[in-house]
C-alpha cells in the first residue's frame, strides 16, 4: 500500500507510488518486511533467490498457479493476516478464497485443497474453532474439498496466534495468452477496489476510525466461463494492488497500458477513507476482485456477463492496450485533472500482513 499527502493525489508528474522510495539493501543480508509488498522488491527477491535456486521451467514466469502434466494446476500460499478476524472475513475464509482465486485466474477449476496450520501456544480454542468453521463454509461455497493437511504448535511468542499454508489443485480449462494481446484490447476490473486492505487496516485500530468498509474476500469461480468468451489474461488483485498487477503485465508486452482514473470503481467508504488517510487506492489489495484483458470486440459481451452476477455488478472497462501513448512496457493513468501519470510497481510495504 502506498501513502501520500492528499494534495498530491492526482499529480500528473508523479512516477513512483508516494512513500515508496527504493529500500536500500540490508548490508547484513537479512530479510525485510519490504518483501511482503508483492511489488518490485519481491520480484527481485524471487528472481535472485527462488529462480536462482530452482532451475524449473514451471517457475520461469512466476505464475499464480503452475500448469502441470495431465491438465492439472497447482498453487500454494501462506496466510499471516493480522488481525485474524476482520470485517468481511477472517484468516479461514481468506486462505480458502485466496487459493481458489489463484487457480481461477490461471484458467483452472479448483477441486482440492490442503490446509497446514501453525498454532501458537495459548491460542484460544474458541478462536481455532471459529477459523475451522470458516474454512469449511468457504470451501463449500467455492465448491472445493479439503483433502489433506497438517497441524503444528509452537511455543508462545514464536508465532502470532495462527498461520495457515494452503495448496490448491485444479483442472486446467484455459491458458492465459499474453502473446495474443493487441492494441485496443480492453482492461476490465470485476468490481470496486481496496476494501480488503482498508478493512484489515481499520480493524487494527491504529487510526481510531470507524468505517463501513468490509473485506471483499470471496471466491472468483464465477469468472471461469469467461475464459471461453475470449479472456486473454486474468489476475486477482491482491498484494500491490491494481497498479502493480498491471505494471507486471505491461512489462511483458510490446505495448503500453492506459487506464482512466474516472472509470476505476471505488466504493464511497473506500474513497472517503483513502482521502482522509492519504492512501492511493490503486495500490490497495483486494481478495475478491480480478483484472482482465479482453479482445476489443468481445469486451461488451464479457462486461455484460460480469454485471449480471452479484459479484460483478460494479465491473467496469477502465482502460485499454495502447500502441501510441507512452512507451512499450509502461502503465499510464489518465487522471481526472487531465494529466497523464506513469505508474510504477509498489516498492515499499506500509501495511504488512494483509493476507
């Protein structure tokens, strides 16, 4: 998440998320919370440490889920959200929906989950029971089965209440095709942005604010039929927010991406909280929203299908793939003030442990 003074919210000259200066390398070689942003530092870490350690072609493009032989997809994720209960969800629903969504946006039908829990000594049993019930409800709602798992307990102070690691297995029905993306193709978001990050932030009580914001935590299985309607690429808008997700896509294209600020859907509570706190909603995480690229001629049909579903009522075309504006690989924002602002991936982490 990125924070900045309200007066700079629509600066046409800004090219880096405010407050997101490049963090210097730790001379002691220690891991920093900055890596949790899902942005530039995380990608550098993955390239240096993960891709450098495992010479697997399946890891080369760092997909949300790996496509394995026999049309099988596999994903895994860890959940350390703080607090473990927040408006609109908890660590239980989050771990299920987050894993399910990584499969969906990778073109796979989610089928089975593994759930591994690391419990801190002293965790109230009623809290654990509440989380387990939430996992069961979320799995049933997403149409997946918990097939295996593990439980470990560590001493008090060696964890923070409860950490969960999940893996998901699904059946591949489509494959993202970034090579087919062309100028004029539409960029669509499936709903309003920022609810999850703000719900977690306000639940911590650091700002003593009251708000109606609730996490958008939900499964994205309703998007699966859209792959057959021509969707070329899809990503769930999690760490790093919409801007970071689209920056990563733009870097893979021989074109630029242009999004229009006035078209980006924001709820009134999110808009108000962002203005009050000086936060850029383009860098806020969601847990029930996706962004996709659709061929220009098919965008209308895809948008119509989205808005007919309860989770997609606020879906909107927010931009397009561009040949003329900017340079190849750039993400540009046409601001409401009439300027053009270059957006960059998030480089700092001001709100750790949102998922």
